[in-house]
């Protein structure tokens, strides 16, 4: 069996390093989004939150997003009430700067009570 040429080994190492950098930058953002989604789901599931005003619910979501270091602004949080139920939708964008490339990740966590 012939040994691999050095340029192929070097190319493989560059690809693996690039994937590692990408994962290091992007994976925490997705994890924080899942945590925010879980928080919003729990917030709408609690029956006592049906009687809270929209601004209080919005501020709770904003506080949690800030704690998770997510760029959620007050205008990104929509609270909708219908027939004794509440729905909270959050829409935000996270800009990720990678070496030689910038990507905007769009997130839409939301949940509603029944």
C-alpha cells in the first residue's frame, strides 16, 4: 500500500480544521436557540401565564434571550391571544463571521398554549 501524498494529508487537515472552527462558532448558537425554544414552550404551558399581560411575557422572553446571549429585540417577540390561549413567537437573526465568509442564521422559536 502506497503512502498518501503529503498534499492530501495537508488538505484533509485544513478541511477538518475548517469544520472545527465552523462547529465551534455555530453549535453554541443552535444550542442557545433550543434553550430559548424550551423556555418559550414552558412559559406558554403554565396556566398562570394566561392572565399575565403581554409586556410581562415579552420581558421574560427578552431576559432569557439576553441570558443566552441571543440578539432578540422587543420587536422580535410577538404575543398573540386567541380564545383563552396565548402564543409567543420570536423571530431573530444571528450573524456569524467565519474566516472569509459571513452567514446570517434565522431562528423562529415559538410556542402556544391550548
